[in-house]
C-alpha cells in the first residue's frame, strides 16, 4: 500500500505580498511574549522567512497584570526598530498597537479616547477565557459610539461560545469584527478550537487573520499551516489584512 505525504505549502508561498500580521507579542519584556530584544529580532526574522514583512504587534493591556501604556509600548517599539536597523534589516515594517482586555481599565481608556489603533480606528480586543462580560453588547456599542471599530481577537478560542454559535452571529450583527488565530488551524489550541475555527471560516464570519505569536515554538507550529484544506479556507480572506498596511 502506498502512503502519500500530505502536501504542505511553504508559508512564503501562502502569504501574499502586503499581508499584515495584526496580532502578536513581539516587543521585549512587557507581556507574556518576547523575553528580550534578541528574541524579538529572532522572531521578526522568522516572520520575514514566512514572507510576512508587515507586522503590527499587539502587547497585552490587561488591568494591573500588564499595565502597558502607549508610552511603554512605543518606547519598546523604538528599541526594536533601532536594533533592526543596527542589524541591517530594512525590509520590515514594524508597528505597534495593543490587545485590550475588556476590563474596567479599558472602559476608562475608551472614554478618554486613549486607545492604540491598528489603523483607521480599528482596535483589537480580547475577552476572559472563563466568562464573557455580561454586558458585552453594551461595550461593543460604547466602543463604536466613541468612534472605534472593535476586532475581537481569536473568537474561536472562547469555549463558552462553542455551543452557542448564534452568539457569534449576534456579535457580528452588532458590528464586531473577528480575527482568527492562524495557530487555531494547526490544532495548537486543541481539536475543539480547531473545529470552531473551521466552522467560523465556513460561515464567512472571519474578517481578519493574525498569528498571535508569543515565542519561537508558536512559529514552529505555524509551519504546518499550509495544508490544502487550510489554504482553501484562508485564500478568500488573506487579502483582507491588506487594509492595515501603513
Ligand atoms: Fe494575543
């Protein structure tokens, strides 16, 4: 009996020129992502080998746990940009925004209109993995009323919505955009998350894509992304990320 190895398309053939990764944790020592400047540069070089040269990285802003501010984030961004130039890496467009947990602190920043945007007032938001905020639809409304466009990071990772698929549709109807984690398609977060990721894609509920890379291991897992099934699921929306190019 013959066994055929499933063909995996290399990532630099999958991502179109101009693709912007809008979710990652590549700035050193300010969240659970990169641990130092060397790691930041190594991760960015790896993105480049995947054909991704436009990156808007998104450190967590989460209560007193990760109390990042635009000043802290921009200072680290500057540091990494300088090191890229120092190492003669000039073909990477590195920018920064944030991944906002929908907590009390977020609401204060929202009312002060002091949020870091991906571009054109799009902001990346996340929820607790345990419970969604009870008033999530009011929060979405408030975000929009203050002039921002919410993108929910990795909707497929919220297990509490898996058996309430109609909630996803309700969130979309409320004007919330969805960003899928590419790692969900290689089974990194388990088979349930993988299944929901595919279901969301098949129902045309995903607007944008992100890697959510925190470390080298994530990048290694991403290498398996280019199966023909994943490629056909991703192809129709890969270019949506072009709008974030700066
Ligand atoms: Fe993240």
